[in-house]
C-alpha cells in the first residue's frame, strides 16, 4: 500500500515537470514557427558539385589488341 503513495507522488511530480517544460517552451518561442525550418531545406541554393574525374584505367583494363 505504501508503494501506491510513492508511485502516485512520482507520477504527479513527473506530470508537473512535463507541464512546466511545455509552458517554458511555449513562453520561450520554441513552438512559434514550425514551417520555416522545413521549407528552408527545399529552398537551398547551394552550388552544384563539379563532375567527378573519370576513373583511371590500368593496363589490365585496356582492351587487348590481339584476337
């Protein structure tokens, strides 16, 4: 029976902590703009990468001249 009071108290403290964290995040502006960061990825204007150089061929990869 004593554990019931302990777990009830811990659950209540956890709930109060979660509500306090939610209120803090709302007041500090954490939840103000959820769309702009996601759209910023789509509007990325980075310069394109230069093409990769062709792979070097070794003598064993070159076609043989004898039939």
